[in-house]
C-alpha cells in the first residue's frame, strides 16, 4: 500500500508521462524518416526542443544504445556526447527490455549532480524492427509545478535513533538540568507565548535547557532562547499580542495539557525520560525524543490519551 508521499509522487509522474509520451511519439516519426543521418537527426532534435520547453537534453541512440547524435541543448550541441554508450544507465532498462515509452525514476545526474528524470521512446521501423532510442533528459528544478504541495499525514510515527545511544541506555541516568529545576515557570511562559503571542511551533530541549520558537508573523526565522530568558516573564514583551488562530488543529485550551505531559515524561523515569518535545498548533502534531534516542510523532489528542506506563514500554522499543 502506497504512502501519501508515494501517491503524491505517482500523480506527478502520471501527469509528466501523459505530456511526454505524445510529444516524443511525434518526434520519433520524424526521426524515422531521417534515419540514420546524423545531421538530419540533430536538426530534427533542435526543432523538437521548441516542442519540449522544459527539456534539458535531447539525443538519439542506435539499437546498441550508443549515441548517433550529440546532445542537443537550447544553446547548441554537446559534441562530446556523440558515440557515448548509455547501455548501462538505469533509465534505459525498461526501453532495452522492450517498453515503447518509459519515464525513469528520479536520479542524481552524473555531471550536474542534480535530481533528474529521463524519458525514453523506442524507435522502430514500419515492420517493428528496432532502430534505436530517443532520449530526453529533464532537470527536476526546471519542470513546471503541476500539483499541490504534499501534506504530511497526521498520524503516529515512530523512528529509531542512534544505535550507539540505545546500546548504552542502561548505563546512563538523567541529570537535572537548569530547565528541570524551573520547569513550572518555563511551561507557564511557553503556554502564554503560544496562546497569546503568536508562537505556532515550539521545541523544548530539556537536557540543554533551551527552546526554539517560530511565530506566525515571521514564520521563516526561528527564535532561540536559553533558560534565563525562558524563565523571565519579560520575554512576553518581546512578542506582540496575536489572537490564537481559528484554523489551528490544536485547541487553545489543550496547549497546557500537552505541555504538562511533557513535564511528566521528563520525570517519569531516571533511565527512560524525555530529552526534547515539540508541538505545532497548525498540524496538531507533537514530537518526542527520548533518552534511548527513539522519536515519536503523533496527533495531540492521541498523545494526551497515552499514560506513563505506555511510554515506559514504547519509548525504548
């Protein structure tokens, strides 16, 4: 079963396939008429670039996957590519196996080192005999945006961390940090910043006694605060008042409950304990990283439903 991310990628690929299959098929018909005259083929490809505005390179290969033409670009011909053997390139595998039109998976290009795609159309004569292949390379950054931004699904995910940290878990013990000693002040201040002063994403790093904050009226820059600032109510004066957003997934009256759960997980055990926790009020997700270096991402309501016995069992799993 595909994940939402895989489904989003597949939708994009289907749109590209539909656009490219017809364009390359028309170009192939012209190539057949000129076969195997290199100058004529290159002239056809130069004209073909006008029909493929986002294409980076066009080229023709013979039946053994060696280039019959230079690479045709918008600025001229790359003569160095004439005669190149592309038979071992992964993007040719389907075409070599007989697939009439194929669109490769994304790959990092050999020269530019950038995410790329290659479309390949087999060239066959009237009797179905293979003559060669028409290849078209695309730089992903130059392709048109054809679909909405992928949205992360709001569901629980668990990820394992550094095996070295996990192996030494029972040889460590929580050390009281300055934030631990002033936890009530810190959480009260953070609650105020989130519900009244426009902070929509906050990450608390308990062990290092600092927090990273993102605010709605300046979302591209984060603010970093140490324990002295996080326990000083004057910090609120540096963040203007802003109404709690109506489209937030996390209700304002649940923010304090989430923060209180962070505190409970921090002190739940001297070996298994919370190292950092974050919440985002718009997607309603809570993230947790424990002393075993295991991480969890889950919706706020599911997070509040769990008890300490659950976390003692799952954070080390």
